[in-house]
C-alpha cells in the first residue's frame, strides 16, 4: 500500500517536589512509600519537546534524545509502550487517506524524537519532563482516551516523578493502596494561575551528573535507613495535609517552612543510608545558610529552598520583589563563572530579567 507518516508534537515542563518522593514499595510498578507534592515549572524553561510518528515503513520502535539515538529496550520504556498500545483506539486521517484500527497499533512501530531545552546532564529532573512528554505525545498519536490522571499512572512506570508533570500548577502524587498501582496517580491541587506571584530561581551549582541515581539511592535508603520509616509513616502524611492547606491559602510562610524542612529531611535520610549518600555540596550548604539567615532577619520567610538528588538549589520566592533581592544577593555571594562553584541561574519567570 501507499506509505504515510502520522506525527504529533507535545511539550511538557519539569516539576520540582516540595514534599519529596523517596523510596519505593514496588520497584517494577514504581509505587512510592509516601505521597508527594510538586510545583510544575512554566514551559519556557526546563521543558521537553517530543515528536512521535507512526508509519508502516518503520520496522522498530526507535528514539532519539537531543539528536542521539537511545535504546528503548529498558523495562520502563517497554512498560509505557505496552500500556499505551493496549489503550490505543482507531485513528483516521482523511486527508492522508489513513485509517489505523485499534488492532493495527500492536504491529505498527513508532519513532520518538525528544529535545530538552536545558542540559540533560545538569541534574535538573530531566526524566520527569521526558517521560511525561513521551507518554502524553504517544497517547495523543494513538488516540488513547484516558484522562490525565490515568495517563499519569502510565508515566509513573517510566519515572516516578514524571507522573506529576502531566498537570501544571500544584500537583499531588497519591501513593495509592492497590497492589497493581491503579490508584497510584497524580491529581492537580491548584492550577498555574492559583499562585502566580511565586518566582522560581534555580541555581545550577554543578552540571555534573549525579553520582548515585535516584533508583539505587532509594533502594539503599529503604534497605538501610532507620529514619525512612518514621519519615514515610509519621512525618510526610502530616506534612501533606499542611502543605495542601498552605497552597490553598497561598500561605507563603507555612509553604516555605514545610518545603525547607522536607528538603532537609530528605537529605537527612540520604545521610542515614549505608553507605551515606551526599547529594548536596558545600555550595548547596552555603546557599541554605544564606537563605536561613535572610529569612530570620526578615522575621518571616521570603524564600524557600529545596534540593533534589543533586547539589542544585531550587529557590522559590514569595513575589517578584523578593526574587529580585534574592537574585541580587546570589549574584553577589555566588557570582556565576565557568568552572566556579556555581555556574548559572535559570529563572522560572522571564520577566524578572528585564
Ligand atoms: O522519579 P525519580 O526516580 O527521578 O525520583 C525523583 C526523586 C526526587 O527528585 C529526589 C524527589 C521528587 O519527588 O521528585
């Protein structure tokens, strides 16, 4: 028959957890030991753009990331592709004279081309945006009719934190109870307009790739830390309730205290792991001290900090004015230089630079 190509392009921003996910109860399905809450960044910074295409001329599923072919043979990609194929529906393109039935999707192959608008190696949660975008674009191409929450359960099987990038604004990943993971999904707590005076600044402390992957780090923590159970069972459930309240009421002091405390506890359980995991470095610690001093001096928190599985600081300011002051101080104390401790800033609101 005649050859044809159908393609879809989607864009998905990354997300930053303010109540962290750390530890799985099921490694295969990626089911977490606690709920988590994140904020999705605006798509101008730190986002993935993915185009997916299908054609009878394609002989294998293939993927290119930032122009280089990557293997799709890993279990996580395979789980996502299988789930999507099983949910695909009929697709018709009258202009091209193409009709794909639900059954055809089992045999047809896809090509996936993905770009990050930030350095992949910078340790800036690239997997969250990447896997979410892959699932979202393929679901569009394959006419998967499931809603965002159902899609989040598929993205979750690619990378846990990816499930939270299916929504903008503030998002909660509910750990769920089911063994098959069907209720371990993301839900939106508030949309991107709800608290739009927050400004996010990311201080890129090191663009080196992290030494301990989140997958092995989590496994080691769950196996060896005595604090992790206390965190997952006693601390996080209470923090989740308080964080939801803080977000709903746009209560920045409460939001900032919870965010900083949760980042610090996450790094404390990493230190409580055997052998200990160090994600932050001296520059990260100096940034924390600076923010803590400033917040104490002002009497009420102006800036929240949070660090993921790497040394880069994610700083969340109360408003534009606080963000401008923060940036001034950061540029003074940590001037960005090539090869310096801190080499660049990514600002989650482009207007602040003007
Ligand atoms: O989804 P993963 O395996 O990249 O793990 C992410 C873990 C943290 O970024 C440290 C916390 C989080 O909730 O995003």
